C-alpha cells in the first residue's frame, strides 16, 4: 500500500509542477529583460528534480522546452532553422532538469539544502550553456544579420541574449529553490 501511495504522491506532485512550469513560462513571456523574456520556470524544475528525481526534472525541463518552442520569441529562430530550434529548446530544458536532479542526488546525503542550492545553480548554467552552444552551431549568421553586426554574433548572444537573463535566472533560482524545498519538507513533516 505504501508504494502505491508514494507513486500517487509522486505522480500528483510532478503533474502539479508540470502545470506550474507551463503557467510560469507563459507568464514569463510578458516579463522582458532586454529583447528576450525571462524564464521564471527553472525554479519548479529544480524543485521537481530535488523532490522526485532526475527523470522528473528531465520531464519538467522537456515541458518547459515545448512551451518555449510555442512562444512568439522563438519565431526568430524557427523561421531560420525549425529543426535546430526545436532540438535546442527541448535539449536545453530536459538536460537542465535532468542534470539538476543528478547533482541534487549526488549531494543530498551530505547536506540536502546544499544539494538544492547546487541544483539551483546547475539548472540555469546548463540551460544557458546549451542555448549558447546551439546558437554557435546553428544561429550565428541569423543573429549577426538581424543585429547588423557581422563578426559580432558570439558577443551578441553572450551580452544581449544570455547576459542579464542568465544572472536574473541564477539569482532567482538560488534564492527561491532552497526555500520552496524547505517549505515542502516542513509541510510533509506536519502531515506525518
């Protein structure tokens, strides 16, 4: 009976976090930092990876990637190379969630809250890192043409597309992810 309850609890938790991922990403598209929207969705991905494991983090990141593909900002890349756009969006989200879960699990036995903090750092680093690599592989000519800056594509990606967004996402994750996991832990203790 306990394993069925655990599976139901896990399924319910992951489903709830999936809905939060979708809503936060859609709402985040209205909050702009420079030319691109800010991703508020990395926090529930980290929380899901910490509470339910790396595969839950991977799923939540994958859902994040799907929502990103469907948003207006992505049209810029989609019109240039649809396959690469979908590939990069899905890969960056899924990898960020999965690796956050792996890092959390590796450190959780030593210190659970340090593990959440490390996972909260890994998630935006992987997300932005894969976006950067994807931009280098597939989109530099498009970016240079759109910004009218031949030979400046790497600088544009780093400073305009990633720069401030990355710092905001990193700080947002570092502050909120450990707090949310701690609150959920306290709630679970009260229920028992």
